[in-house]
C-alpha cells in the first residue's frame, strides 16, 4: 500500500506540473488573441472567423489522433477557447476591452 501511495503522489505531482504548464500556455495564448482582437477592431473585421475556426478544429482533431487523445475532447476544448476569444474580441470591438 505504501508503494501505491508513493506512486500516486508522484503521478499527481506530474499532473500538477502539467496543469501549471497548461495555465501558463493558455495565458500566453490569450495575450496573443487580445492583440488579434485589437487588430480586428481597428481594421473593422468581425470578431469571429468561422472558416479559420473550422480549419483549426480539423487540424487539432488530427493532432489529437496522432497524440492518442480523444479528438472529441480536443474539439470541445478548442470550441470553448474560441468562444471565449470571440467574446473578448466582441468586447474589444465595443470599446470595452
């Protein structure tokens, strides 16, 4: 039982490190998308780009398959992130960002 708890703690430590890395990567991604939103607002471009979103979903689904990750999970994750990005871009376009 002690060996199992030691291994469990080691694995959880790895998970915690990966979660931290994901948060930092997500923060960096949103910093870049903030700049994209500002550029779109200045240029009068729409907040959403459905064609790009569809290409990204397709690309990330393929990457997920290669990485042995459920492509449905990858699509749900990207869809959530894109919805947040579009929401931020809409706020920027309204002068609220």
